[in-house]
């Protein structure tokens, strides 16, 4: 057990278990709310609004939250974030229980939860290097990926079963309790306060964060490509419920499909160190990005249950290999004092297009059907992914030193 980072490092272990509990609740909630809105409206457009209001806070508040993370007590941010999100879920439960819930209530709660999450996520990313030694960062990133995958495997499965058997109220209630338990786990954590430099003014800190991101030409090209990929990739999240609905399957299958992808992602996290080549990392990442597009094209031609489950599994596998390699790279090459700002800005710049993508494809799916849109998204991803290999300086950056990246 000594080799398990969550056991040998108490602070990381408490943080990890807290996140696992809250993300289990998140996955149960996401299944329930998407299916609930689809049942209420029968329209993929309104499902796209769920994803729009989920993502929008990160775009609006992401860069500012990073400055707060670098300035304030990270432990307090983490614990308070989970407590506030717990209260928001219980408020939603009240409206559902009283049978007075409206789409306005749902979207408002989702948006407010997203505002808190836009502060919580960069705080986690900035806290890990503080409580984990530098030579354990790779290990910590694998454990972090395992949180997402394990919570998805069990959360989506449980969520689908709960929705099918008991309706949405219990799912919303479980998410509220999960946030509360997460705060309990996180309360004993000790996170050393940042003693390195931060500016005296909020906006000077914000400017420094943006300057760190945009002064590297290679990183700018990477973020541009990720914006394109994030325009065509995430819409599958609103397409899958429509496929299930239109093929006559129950809401439980929404959980099964998501769970299968999570299993692939979990295995990807377990195998990433052995699968990732030492010398041909750029070629490896380029090929895996292209494969993610090809998967969507295949799904556009055949929506059989077995094929869909297989494609979801492979998608989870390759995305884990991609994301873990990139996160390790960013963690190692970012100074501790600016990590909060860096990760919040990085997420904002890479994801700013996603909410608008959800809105557009909500209408596109309703007008042209899911088959056409799956093929369109898949082709766009496969073609644009080729550019990753030709990004200026990408080969030297991903294999170079910290100083090469910052200069």
C-alpha cells in the first residue's frame, strides 16, 4: 500500500477522496438533469442549454478565479466551494419535491453551480503541486484522472439506474449529499499558503497570467487547435441522449454509454505510462487525436448498441492518453506562484467556444438529425488534428526544458 500515493500522502489522499465523492454525485446529477430536460421538452435544443449554462461560467469567470486562487487560502476555497454547491443542489431538490420546478430554476442552479466550479477546479490544479513532491506529479495526475474515470464508471451507471427506477429527485439529493461529504473529507487537509510573489493589484496579476500564456508562440497555436477540437467534440454529449431517445431505449442506457467511455478512460489512465512512447510523443498524440474523430464518423453510420458501446470505450481510452500527457506537461512547466492563473486561463482559452458549440449543435441536431452531425464533427476533428504535428516548435517544446517553454 506504500506505493499508493493516496495512502502515503495524507493530504493528497483526503483531497482525492473528497473529489471522488463529489464527482460521483456530479455524474449522477448530469445523467438525471439531461434526461429530465429531454423528457420535459422532447427537444435537443433545451438539452443543449443545460450544457451551455454548465460551461458558460468557466468562460466568464475563469481568468478572474485564477487570480483569486493564487491570492487566497486554497483550502478554504475548496471546502467552501463544496458547501455552496451542496446548498444549491438542496434548493433544486426543494423545487422538484414541491413540483414547482421550471426550466428557469434548473438553468439558474446549473449556472450558479458552474460559477463555484470555475473557482474550485483551478484551485485543485494549483494545490496538487503544493502537497505533492515534483517527482510524484506524474503519479498524482494519473490518480486525478482515475477520479474522473471511477466516478464516471459508477456514477453514470448508478445515475442511469436511479433515473430509470426512481426518477430525478433522488439523483439531485445524492449530488447535494455528495458535495457535503466532500467538504467533510477536505476539512482536515493542510495546504501550505503561497509565499512566492504575487502582484499588489488584482488586474496586474491577471495581466501577468495572460502574459505567461500568450508570449509563447507554440502554446498559442496549441490553444487555437484545442478551440477547434472543443467546438466539434463536446456536442456528442447532447447527441447521445437524442440517439437513445429516438432509438427507443430507456434512460438507463445513457448511463451505460457514459459508463463504458469512463471504463476506457480508466484503463487509459492505468496504461498511459507504458503506452506513451519516449521519442515519438508528437506522432502518438497526433494519431490519437485523429482516432477520436474517426470514432465519431463510425458512430454516424451505425448506432447499434454494441458498436456504440465499443466506440465509447475506445474514445475514453485515447482521450485519457491525450489529456494526461498534456496535463503532466503543463504541471511541470508552470511556476507554482502562477499555477492558479495559468490553469484558469488555459481552461478559458481552450473552452471558450464550447457553450456556443452546444447551442449551435442543439439546433443542428434538431434540424438535420444526429447521423449527419456525428459525421460532420468527426471529419472536422480528424482533419484538424493533423495540424498538431506541424505546430511551430511543438517538437522542441514537448521534449524540451522549462526554460525553453517560458522564453
